């Protein structure tokens, strides 16, 4: 019985659905009965056919081990009432209004701002802000001359 290559391919394609079916059942057995990989079972059944199905039945069930509980149980854990110290500590500024946004009035009464204290300092050194100019931020009730805030003026001049 001599078969041509085309006839062999035709016969194989007729059997292909059967291989897929056997592969599917073998994968199902591996996954649900043996706690193993469905894909490994499917490939085993597809390539080995009924022999793969037999091998899947003969494999021992894979035991799934639960990870041991580490550390104390929840019943024995003590809850701290004080919060942990922060990883990074920041010194409070000596003058609290340094962190506020600042505004100032030019000699022509033009309002400039909001700006950081560092930018206010730069404006002073750039001759845009003078000792006689009025400044304001949320920490001040009213517009105040910069010269009336000696602690801040000293920092600006440094």
C-alpha cells in the first residue's frame, strides 16, 4: 500500500480533530484531577494520543503546599499607639511666614506676586523690591513695609 504525500496529509487532517479532542481531555484531567498544568496535559494528549491520556491517569496527584504562616498570629500582635517617626525630618523654619507666598507693591503701587520668599529675596537683590516697599502674605493682617519686618529683612539681605 503505497500512499502519496498528499494522501498522507489528507489522512492526517482527518485525524487532527481527534488529536485535539484527546489533547483537551488529557489537559482537563491534568488540571482538575492531578493539579498540574492544563497546557502540559493538552500537549501530552495531542502528541501522544491515547498513550498521553493513559500517562495522565497514571501520574500521581500533585500536592499543593500552602505557605506557612510567618510571624505572630493576629491575636498576639500588639498595636502601637504612637505613629512611627518620619524617615525624613525637616526643621521648622525659624520664621513661619518664610513658607508663605509673598506679594509686594512697587513704588508705582503695582502689585507683584505671588512668589516664594526666595523669589522675594531675588527681587530685593535685583533692586525691584526696596526696604520702603509694602509686602504682604497670609501671615500678615495688612500690607506692611519691609523695613517693619526686621527679621525677614535680615534674611533677605544675607
